[in-house]
C-alpha cells in the first residue's frame, strides 16, 4: 500500500463518524424487518435494520422518516430511542442511531431493489449482519440490567431472599459473586437459587472464583446449568471458550481484553468503572467518552459498570452499552 493510500485510509478512520439512523419495525406478529444490502454497496449481502445517513440539518427522526419513505415506502409515526452504537470499520467510523418505531402506515417493499425479510425475534441471530448491528440485536433480546451480587454474609437465607426479591422486581440476569464462600456452601446456595430463578426466567452466571478457583466454578456451572462470568485475568488465561451449555461473559478493562473476549466468542462483556464507586475506590473512572471509544472497536454487547443507577440506562444506551451492571443499585434499589 502506498503512503498516499495509507494516509487516505487513516484520514477516513479518524474522521468524525457517519451518523446513520435505523429503525426497528414490527409487524402484527411481532416480526422485525430486515433489509439486505445490495450488490455494489459497502458490506453487500449482509442484512441490516433499515435506515440511512442523517443529512446535515436533519434530526435522526427526520432522517429515519425520509429513508424509510424512500427505501421501503412507509410513513412512520413516533419513535423511541433504543441504542446508539459507535463502530469503527477498517475504512470508516459510524454511529448507528437505532430507534423503535411505534407505528407506521403502508406496506414495506424494496423500492431500491433490495430484499426484505420479516424475521421472528429469536431468528435474528441467523442473519449475517454488519458488526454495528450485532449490539442492536442484543439490545432487543438480552436484559438491559445485570445484577452483580455483593459478597454473601453469614446469613445465606437472607442473602437468597434479597436476590430473589431483586429478580421479582425485574432483574433477569444475575452474577453470583462470592469470593470467600467455600465450595460446599457455594454449591448449596446455587442449588437453592437455580430452580427459583428458572421459574422467574432469570439467568444465573457464576463469578469465576465462586467456591475457590475457575475449575471449581466451571464444575458448578456444569452441574447446575449456570453461565460463567470470568475475571479479566481468567479471561486472558483462556485459549478457547469454556465448554458450557450456557452464556459466557467476562470483565474487561482494556481493549486487548475486549478483543480477546470477542475472539473467544463471549456472549457479552462488562467494562468500567464509568464513575467512582466504593467497591473500586482505587480505580480510575473511564467516563462515557472512553467507554464509547472502547465500544466502537468490538461488536459484542458490553454492559457499563461502576457508580451507575437505573436512571443511567438512557445515557448508557446513548454510548452503545447493552445496559448497566451494578451491585447496590440493583440489589436493594438504592444508589
């Protein structure tokens, strides 16, 4: 590659991101509309949520209304923001600004010759998509809140009841973190919790040092059908995704860790701390700008962690987060 071509490429990938508005359109059966990128276009052949570039002077709502009118022949009503995903492709940067369309009129059809498909939510993963669209699928299908439990005290019954109360309050993804709990006590606690969480359709992941070390945790995961949440150091020691019939997640603090999590096929990651927090008093907060800079380099879903409350979900989604991960704010409802 010549020096001129290298300079041209670097100028494209360091320029301001291209702002793209996309819409989540549902039919009467709850299926979601996808459009296939035509031959001759960037990322041709991949499926995406329909929309297009926000032109100067347009709001994302105006751009989405225009693009859907021009591309698929429908008129949209009000929209609700879902997620804004910053993503850096090798040749460009984009900000994929996605909203759920509350209502529309007209029959969707490919006015530019593009193929369209109405896809059941659970089938979205079967369609090959650009990297920026993958966190959008996760935002549609996976929980926006991730509860990380505090360390259990001596009263495990009270601990279990408090956890179940959080689940009854709406939490659907939980990491059981217990660094000091012995292997037998950890197994008994998981055995007691798992059936009740299953009834509530809540997902249970075990922190990577539950009951001792990673091997002990993996044995518990296999015995009770739980997911695994690896620490950053455990993540970097792995050379392949753990053999689990459940989700695999990891804590990440650097871009290298996020890249490794993605390479191993992690289902999601947690990054932070975003703001100061008593549990990580010595950690330097990332802030939202640095979080978004990490977010745009990978395609896997990422929860933002550290000093966040439920009220921060909107700003988290504005920076491309799957949602918030928290201890105190989701454990008891307090900050």
